[in-house]
């Protein structure tokens, strides 16, 4: 945990409320119907209003979920990029030291390019940190960008 991060410690009841809010994307009326929440919609609104740490914890949980989804998309894009490189053909050396030429497969390279484009479009819906935005604005190529994102 960095010095900028603050970990919110809640009671079990308040943690259950934050988890229920995560499951309903902040909809307190739906969260009040969860078995783990012991409040009706009106009293739940008052509890959340009078305890700002609950909403802060909900935001932490939401940020963690978004980060995991963003990382998952980046991992898939990187794997697709590696597969696309293989589709351009290469020479493979087996365990006996024999060189085997793998022929190019342009059709598969095009299909992988379409999938990479789809994944990038899917990733655009994910919020980005200021640091990642600066990295994208720099002149790094896509592979370096994805590798640095995965290493962080």
C-alpha cells in the first residue's frame, strides 16, 4: 500500500453493505434486498449517508474490480499480439536442435488483428489511472505498453 492509499476498516455490517452495493452497482434499493443487509431501502440510505466510509469502501471495491478487468483485457491483448507474430511465420528450433519453418498464415493474422481491435475497444470502456493515460500518450509501441502494464 502506498502513502496515497488509505485502507478503510469497517465493521462487518458496514462491509456487508459495501459488498452488497458492489453487487448492485450502488443501487441501495436493490442492495437492501440482499440477505446480508439488515436494512430496508430507506434506513439503508440513512446508514450510508451517516457513514461515508461505507461509500468509500464501495468505491475501493469497485476500483479493484475495474483494475482486475482491465488487467484481464491487457493480458488477452498481449497474448493475441504474440499469436499474431507467430502467424507471420518463423523458424522454430525443436529440442533436438532441428530448425522447423512455420509458414505464414495471413488469414489467421487478419482474424487475430480483428480480435485485438475488439479487445482494445472493450478496454476503452475501462477507466484508466493518470499514470496509464500518460504512458499511452507517450511514444511507446503497443507491445511495450502492454508489457509495462502487466508488470505494474
